[in-house]
C-alpha cells in the first residue's frame, strides 16, 4: 500500500513537472486561432489583426482557421473538443457566448463549463438607420412614427436571433412600440430593401451603413452603445432617447477548459500587450472596432450580464431559437 502511494505520488509529481516544463517552453509550435464564421467578416478581420500581433510577440505562427456553420456552433464545438494545451484558441463571439446561450435551451456546449474565457478583444456599436424618405431625422422621430403606426414599420435583420433582430426587439420592448421583424439571409439584402423602401429601418454595422448615410441614401440616427461611440462621436446613443438601450457586438478569446493555468496566464498577458499596442488599436479603429482588454473575471462577469439582459428581452419579445 505504501509503495503504491509513493508510486502514485511520484507519477503525479512527474506529470506536474512535465506540465510546468511544457508551459515554461510554450509555445513550441504554431497556434491555431479558430474563427467560427467565414473569411472576410468582422470576426475574421479582428482575429487576423490580433493573431498577427501575437505571432510577432510570441515568436510563433498563429494561424487563423475559419470554420463556419450552424450559427458558429460547429467551430465552437471543434475548440471544445481540442486538446487543452494552449495550441487551439477560439474567437468567442457575442452570438456564440451570449445570444445563443440566452435564447436556446439546448446547446452542445456551455461557455462557462467548457471554456476558460480570457478577455474581450473588441466591441462595436451598431447604428440605427432608416429609409431616407421615412420622415425620421432622429431616434425620437422614429419612436413617434412607430407609436402612430403600430405594426406598420418593418425592420430587417440577418436572420432570427441575429444581433440586428435582438436590437430591433429591444427597441420594441424598451420604447413600448410594435414594429415588425423581417428576417433576411444576410445584412446586405436587408440594406438593399431598406434603400428601396421595402423595409423602413435597419440596425446594422456602421461600416456598411455610414457610407450610405453620408451619401444621403439613408439616414443614420444613432448608435446602439450605452455611451457615445468614440469612432462616431457625431451620433447620439439610442439610450439618450430610450433609457437602458444598449446592444453591441463583441468578440473575445477563449481556450478549452483544462488548459494549464500557466499557459492561460501567458496567453492573457500576451493579449493585453497586443490589445494595448498602438498599431493594433489603429487597425481596429480603421475597421470600426474599439479594443477592449480586460481580466478573465471581468470578461466572465460581462458575459453573464449580457446573457441575462438578452434572455429578458427574449422573454418579453417572444424570441426563441429552439
């Protein structure tokens, strides 16, 4: 019995030593940074900005791997099942780590149970836009029109449960109005229909909408963050008119649960350095995003608040993804 105990203790000590040595030398090979959406979109762009900086800092290649499908669930599952050794990172999104867990009762993963969340990397507020001929020059005008024409104003989105759908539902709930959701297969066709007057308003990315607004083809009324967006300081937040209104898209980094603490600490430290680098800040700003470095505990607390808020809106608006 004594020999078995000593043998078991020795084995555990050897494993701990090996893990410590592995963490000390980390990384010794390329790191995969999995993005659960197609190339070319905001998540992909941000992952490449951060991945490139991490490569420079850690003297090891960080390879962005796009795995889309099932609203990002396929990519999240790949990382959940990956070895917890620090060589597979996940670009966590507001959809996969907040909206889906809040609105869907059955998911094949649990963000808190299956992952260690390291930090947000960036956020972006969307903008409220309307057809140029609607006669609304402010968010207050849009609320007034919606109250005068209950059920007659239509808003578009990139599909059920998408950020634009939730943003419109939150508008209805907090402003006390009734507008109609029209889901599309993407933001681009929704914007085309708004330009043509088929729908009256759309809450979408400023990168897509602002050029049309400056050209006078649509009106851009406000931003969806709680405070004035530093990248669009000329636009008031919707919350100035509708107290409590806040819905932004955000992205972060997570690793599989079980990743050694020494490696998660190293990754977090490298992320903080990257996100505070002037060139990374400039590239993110160019793409409409604001860097958001934070502690793992801060990131987890933020996501819990987000899920609770989205679940509350979902209940009041009757949104379910089951």
